[in-house]
C-alpha cells in the first residue's frame, strides 16, 4: 500500500481514524501534541491585527468573513473574535469548518458566546460558502493532508510503501511529481526526496473558490521545495509529545504529518488568481508585524500572574530557536 493511502486511512477512516476518535489529541499531559493556541492567545491576536488591516484596506465592508478549514477546537476563532473591537468586531464573522467529532464538540464550548451572538457558526468541512469578502485562515491544516514520500535513488524515483514486513521503496512512475521535483533543483543526489500531496490542488481550489476579495493566510511547518528535497523530507509520527519517522507503527493511534511544500502551495494559489505576498517564519512575522507596543501597554493593567503568562506566550512565539521559528506564515491576496 502506498504510504499516502496508509496515512489517509490512519487519520481519516470513518471509524478507526485518528481524527475521528471521540477524544481530541491536542494539549499537554496525556496528549500527543500541542499547537501555538495551547500556549496562549497571542497568535490569534496577531492575526486579528492583520485581518483588521485588510478590512481597512477593503474600505471597511459591513461583513468581513473569516473561514477556517480544519479549525480543530475553535480556539483560533475564539481568540480572533475576542481580540476584535469597535467597528471591525461588528463586521467580523467567523466560520469554523471541521468534521472531527471531538473538535466540533470542543468548538461548541470555546465559541459558545460567539455562536449565541451570531458572530460565529459551525459548518461542515464540505460546505461551500457563498462568495465573501474577508479571509481564509488555516493553522496546521496542510501538514495533515495525506502525502506520498518519494526518493531519488541515483537513477530513478522510488516511492515508500507499506508491506506486511514494514515500509519498503518501490520504483513506479511518479507522474507530475517528477516534473515538480526537477523544477526545484538542478542537481539531484541519491537520497534526495520529498513528499507529494495529490489532493493539494483540489483543496486550494475549493478553499479559494468563494473568496471574492481578501487574504489567504496559512500557518504551518514546512519549507521551500528545494530545501525539502535536499533533506529528503518524509512522514512524521507524533505520539505522547515524541516525534520520529516510524510512521507505520501504531496506525490510527498517533498523528502523522508531512512538511508543507510552500513553493508548491504558493504556485497553486497563483494558479487560482491570487497574488502571493510571501512567506516568513511565524516568529519573525510576529516580531515585525504584531502590535507589540500596544500589547505592552495593555498588559500593564493585568494582574501580575496574567502579565507573566502573556510575556511567556510572546517569548515562546518569537524567540529564535524556539518551536515556532520553524513554522511559516504564507500570505496571498485576491483583489
């Protein structure tokens, strides 16, 4: 079985998939991994600042819709809505898309105030929104798409497959993946390789179809196509806050991910008519674009313990060498 098919079944099988279980995997003690949302609200606040600037650029439309696909527990939406104020808060509408049953239940709690007020709503992952002005925002969405590892063995491409005896590599026609990999580097060497997500073009097309005008913001870990090829990127397994490359073990009970090829994502966004504004490390982007001075002034009025928590949250997100230095924020715009 190709590794991508095994990853798809392990994560999304209707009964046995990792992301179809009644209890969510997010958080610290007893969980498999945590996200930037677990360490505090500042990611949501920084993105809210960016979204408000876009709303102003659009001449302050009466309705500014933010669609979050693969929205998990709804914490990003909660933090965005909590951070918005004034006329922008009145215009902001948040749409949570995620069919994970545990995520949906958690989102009902996290977003309860905003659901009651009509500022947020829960939508099925397959729902196509009517045309809107606003933004599509994702946080660790694309790394969870089924991806196929490929390697260059010095004379041909081979793909990773799962057999009864474990993972192996087999020579098959890589199709369009070969042309993409070849365009990313001039000098392939043995053991160079990367992952190829077959479903990425369709997902990008779906996510951008209803965006009449506004931003596309993707936060995820990954790199350029050339960098991923050079390091031989493959699949990762996350279990109990440990990460390794043994993706074939404990299928259905651990998270599987792949680095995002930001070069390809940018190319696909351009093909859908968006202007790519660039990608930067999440840490650097927050250091350069978040309203740090405004935060510092506002935190002076907080109780000491909460002020310390916010400061720690900021340091975790922005200090070089920390986890979120390895994450990228890709920005694109339509209109």
